C-alpha cells in the first residue's frame, strides 16, 4: 500500500509540475503571430473549404474575408513569418486534420533555398502556435535542427527572462484564445514606392536544393492521400533573378506532376499591381495589394474547383459577423496608419468609435486647421481659446458626451460606456485616459487622443498632435 501511495503521490506531483510548467510557458512565450492559429483553432471543424499556407508573403497577401464577401468561399490564412516549406507541410497536415479543406494554396517563397532553418525566432513563430499533437511533434523533429529541438519542445528555455516584459494581454492568453478578425491575415498598413521589378523569362530556371524538392513531394503526397487539391503560388515582390529562376524550376516540377501552379509575377498587369501603392516593403503586400491578389484567387478558385457560394445559407451566418469585424479592423488599420493630423481628426466621428481627448495647458495657440477640425467634430472651440485651461473631451459615436475646459488645477471626467470604465484627466503635467484601469494616453504633446473601437472592444490607437497641426506622434 505504501508503494502505491508513493507512486500516486509522485504521479500527482508530476501532474502539478507539468501543469505549472505549461502555464509558465504559455504566460511567458511571445504572442506575436499567436492570433493566426488561435483563430484557426476557434473555427468549427470542417467549416473551411480553402486554406492558405506558407510564409509571410502568404500571411500578408490574401484576405479570406474578402473571398467570403465577394465569392462566398470559406477560407483561412495560416501563413507564418519565416516559414519554410518543410514547416508548411506540418501546417497543412494540421489544417487537414481540423478542417479537411477542398483546396490548399501554398506559397513557394522559400523554394529558392535549403529548407534547413536555424532561425530560432521564426521557428518559434510557427512551432509555438501549433497545438500539441502529431503535427507539432513532427514539425519539431523534422523541420528544426537538433540544436533547437529542446527549446521548441519546452520554450521556457527561450522565454524565461520575459517576466519584466509581461503585460495584461499575456495573462489573458491563459484563459482566452485570441480572436482573429481577419481570417488569419496580418494587415500591414502603409506603403513604400518601388519601380516594377525585372521579371525573367519563364523558361529560365535554376536547380532546387534536394530538401526543397523533397518538401514539395511530401506536400503533394499528403494532399493526394487526403483528397485535397493544391495550388502552388508565387506572390509579386522585388525578387532577385536567381530566386525567380528557382520558382520557374519549381513550377516545371509541379506542373509535370499535374499540380496547379500560379506565378503571380507573370500576372501583375492582369492584377493591376502598382509598385508605388501596393507594397508595405520590398517583399510584402499591403492590404491594397492583397485585395488585388485575393480577387485573382477568387476568380481562379471559382473557375478551377467546385466550391460553393455559401453566402445565402443560414448555417454560415456567422461568417457575416466575421466580415463585420474584419471591416472594423480595416477601419482601425487606416486610422492607425494615418499620418496627417487633420485627416486623422476627421476619422474620430466614426459611429463605432469612443474617443477620449485631453488637451494640456500650453502657451502656444492651437493652429487654425486643427481648431477647425476639432470644431467639425462638434467641439466648442471657443473653450479652447483659453490655452491656460485644462481640457477634457469624450466622443461616443460622433456624439459629444463631455466638452469641458476649466481653470481649475485639474479637469476630470468618468463614464461607464458599454460596461467599460473610462477616466479622463487633465492637468498641467498630465494627460490621462484610463480605460478599465489601464493607462492609454501617451502624455507627450498637449493634444492627446485615445481611440477605442466598440465592435472590436479594444483600443485601436493612441496619438498626440502638436498644436500647430504639423505633426502626429505615436508611441
């Protein structure tokens, strides 16, 4: 009996130890890219017809919610930063296990080099986001070097020093899976201008590494075994000639095997790609470019596969709710990317925004353009003439809830809005906007603004605007 009790006690201790270590790991790990697979695992099983998989080119390049809006196809983007094809294989394996999609679209960006990846940061972005199971274990054992396997199995070896970096969101991940409003896609707002790249002839090729060919064969065999159709693709970007030659070779191999292959470098005119507007950087599309690529894939999928338009089916009504949230993410993204102070102020009357504004005392008069833009919001600008005063304002859906300027040492306003507690305070040396007891104001220049989206239920921006309206400052 004593031996049994000892074994039971040891088993109990071991279970508690594993639980504690698992909680520590989940708490300390980086949450960057976490929402992609968090959102994927929240989907109802077997509810998605199309999966997009691959590197950050895919992650930034396709908009599943636009496919739903315009074509009625259910899809999800499981692309990850720095993901090579041997890792993509395990992501596709996981997608087939959970969703059994009809079509998987695979990004070929990393076909130009060996699939050996010793970049620990990018490996963690993929491995950490998979649930424990055969796909995750296989990814660690077969898509990561031996030197990194231990920390991938137990990432506390990497993250154990993050205690002083923890924020509220880290603790929320222990009880709440991250909701993804974009169908997995990372929206990168802003653009850099480039001239159109040189595109080499399609028959100019370069041999692929042995492990790249092996990874392609594994993906093809996995799909065939599970009755899944594949589309391999290359996204438009500023690609070196050698890289393009590798893509052309991959295309030859895949087409010879009877696979769909779409190199969008050769369809840029058809897509209407504009290298002065459609790129976040030299490699990644911004939402404007992604929308063009998405429409192309919508037409391609409709023409080549038997996919149903589900928009009028009652059981898919939840996808319309997802679309509404995606549209709010787009609005929030544009707000957060806006650099012109006057244009920015015009966004604050959005019906789904709650906005806190604090203007600290300042000897400089507010510029006429800024004053006019504040007046357009419905603010009584005569109150702002007295620049020795403290000023607080709250706007809810375009309606002014408080518009208060005072000579008192401090101006303060509290309000509960949709169950969310707001506390806005202004003093000579403080601009504070507290939302659910968390400070959001930057407290830098005299005009401080915090924007909260009521649909997304989160702060989407916090800025300062200089009095003269010449500069908009973010954290």
